[in-house]
């Protein structure tokens, strides 16, 4: 098992406990979702991960990884500069279109 932050370990333990109670039919999957703060469908996904990967499957695999959809900082700064300079524009869609023309996305 990899080394995880204490909060991640505590969350995994809580999820494991709730999943085991739902599997034993002591609570419903809807109730399990309410305890964890997820919908019933997401709880079933956690159950599948637990069955396939065991305790390690309960850890959030995204931790420490940047989003693949992350926008480069230079682009964000350019958009902010562009929108700040276009104060006279009244709607967001117009502002967005003018920024798209002045910034080359891609």
C-alpha cells in the first residue's frame, strides 16, 4: 500500500465501513450515499472498486496529479488581461468572443 495522507486514510476507512454495512444490508445504498455525501450510483461504483482493488481502491487516485484539462497560466493571464481591458463590453458572451479573436486557442 502506498503512503497516503492521514485524511485520505480516514476517509477510506469511513467509506470501507459504510460499504461493508451496505453489503451486509444493514443500510441501503441510498443511505450509504447520504452518509458519505454521494449519490447511490457513485456508491455502487465505490463498491465495485472495493471489490476489484480491495482497500487500496478506496483512495482518491487523483491526489497529487494535475488535471489533464488544466489551462496554462499564461493563457489564464491573457484572458484576464483581455477581459479587464474590455470594460465597455456588456455581456460575457460578447467578451468571450472578443477574447477568442485576440487569443489563439489551440
